[in-house]
C-alpha cells in the first residue's frame, strides 16, 4: 500500500500514481475511524458527542468533484453525516462552514501545485487541522475497509461565503473612491468569478476565470514567474493594481501599477502598516520564519510584540485564534488578521488591498516607497534546490550545517542562528538566509533577503554551495 503522509498543509500526490480513488477512500475511511474514536471517547466521558456533519469541498482540478463525492460516500457509509458542496469554492469557504458548525472539513485540492497533482486538506472549526489531528488520522489508515453509501447530501456554500466577504470589507468606499481599473487574475482557480459578485464594478478586469484543469500549462501559484501576463495586462489597462489568487483561493500575489511584481516581504509590511495605522489594530504581529524583516521593524516602531513561527499558516492561525496575535503572514502570500476567520483568504486579502488603495489614495508603488523610506529596502528571493531524496530530519540537517559555517558571511559577522524551521542565518542590517528542507519532497527551499538584489543573489549562491556537501 502507498504511504500517505500529511505535510505542512495536507496530503498531495500525482494523480493516477499516488492520488488515486483507492488511496482517497483509504484516507476517507481513516477520517471516519478517527471520528468514531472521538465519539466513543466523548460517550465514555459522558460528554455530548461531536455530531456536526463533515463538509466536503473541492477545487477545479481534473476529477476533484468526483474525488470529493467519493469521500462523502465513504463517510456516509460509516454512518457519519457528510455534506458535499454543490460547487467548487475556495478553501476558505470550507473553513468558514466548519467554523460555523464547529465541525470537520475536507477539501480536495492541491492548492498551487501543477495540474498533475491533487490533494486533501483537513479543516477543523475554521482552521487548518493541527498536526495532532492529521497524525491521528494517519494512525487510522487501513484499520478498516471503506464502505460506500449510495446516496450523499449536497448543498451550496456559495451564498454564505459571499455574505461573509461582503461583511469584512468596506465595499461602498472601494466603489466610491477607487476610480482606476484593477485586474484580478484567478489563475483558473476556484475563486473565479466570486469577486465580481462581492464587488460589482465596471472597473474590475478579470483574467483566467474560465475552467481549465490544466491551468494553461503553468502551476496556479501567484509568484513572479507565473504572473507575466498579469503584469502586461495591468500596464495595458492602466490599472492601479493587479491581484492574483492561487488554485484554491487562499493566497495572493500582487503587481503594482507599473506592472512590477511585489514580493510578500513587501506586501505584508504594507498590509501591517494599514491595519495598525488606519484600522487601529493593536497586538502581536506573527509571521513565518521565511518572511522578511520589515514587519519586525514596524512592530518595534509601534511598541507591539513580534514573533516568528515555523513555515505553515496553521502556526500563524493558532496565534490568531488564541488572541495572542492580531496580524499574521507567510512568505507564500497568505495573510490573516483580527476580525474574521483566523485563516488565510485570498479574496478577503484582495478586498483589503483595494480598500487600502481607496482609503489612502495611494498606489501600491507609492505605498511601498513610503514603507521602504521609513523601514528599509527589501530585496527577497526564494530558490528551490532539487535533491536526490527528501530530508526527514530538519534538526539534524541544521546541526550538521552549523558545524561547517564560517565566522563571516559575505564579509559580515553572523548575528544569530535560528532553528525554528531549518536554519536561518541572521547577519548585520537584518540581512538573512534560510535553508529549509521540505521534509516531504526532495527539495531544499532557500530564502534570502537583503537591501540589494546582488547581495540577495550572493547569499543564495552560498546556500547552493553549502547544501550539497552537507547532505553528501
């Protein structure tokens, strides 16, 4: 039997090789067995058993709806209530429904991965499932044989999600004050067409909203290499901003009015400034270890606490849910803040960005120039290095690399080392380099941020030289 492991944000595999109907049924039955265990525990403790239906959603990938229906049939076959959504919706919509039901959600999606992939995300009570839950599900794999029900319940979650979005943005201000066109690139994902319903405006220019399970041959990830068409369209339309959403609609990429891609290390500080200075949010800023240094400077300038957590928005969401933090972000373009779901949401972020431009009267380039002038430059880049095999032990990798580090890097002394997730090397001026094994894929993810493109490139070149011998 194929080994199934849940990573940072779900289980993913290549369709017809790893991600098959047989393996999907195995996962669905493991979920059912785990829920039966929880119901039995509640009964033994004389507590009210958890009885909310499992919400099953899906993206627009090839066969995603069929996989979702299969999951719902297995859950129904195990005498558990399951509701399969009647349309493809962004992952945050499923999170919203599970928050309201205080139940479990299953989303068939491979997020930003290429078209050959599909996957499963688990949501619980409005959040990404914690590792303890996914490990418990893994432990139930193959404990019993799947039994499928012939009939399943379906319902629409579209209106509930649209109402939530309308309530979380200042729509009248956006419509009244944003005079220039703005471009939304859906990258053929499950958010397609939804922003037009939330914000009907003749100035909204939509791209790649049609259904294409092959994503026009590119991965639906809103990063610079995949947004060249968006950059050109922004300039052609003389638009004020371009916003791209990933395959399951929980992350964004941003292009300024000049058709220039802005990295998350630039976007997150601008969002944080707006939320603090205009929306008057006060509290801790939390971000993943792979994001930039400017948010920490903003927190310090406003007398706010700041924290870095491992890669994976679930770590950010935990802080937002507990009330320990009010603003959170990750390097892959996921952002969350107090006042809504403690979950990343691409459409909610898009609405906040549009509101930010409408309220401030600034363009993205102007907002970035203000931020850069006040808090410093950010030249960030990520480079993924292909390995012969996955690195299962990040701590062992970091310990081995530390022994080989020189005392100075590019002429600068090492200020500190962090092993929150891989190894992060901090240099003078808040320049940094992070080397982080994927853990589930044969990849070494390397990230760097400095005040110049050349210095950033030089740090990534050093990472290439260090990673090979360390793993050899």
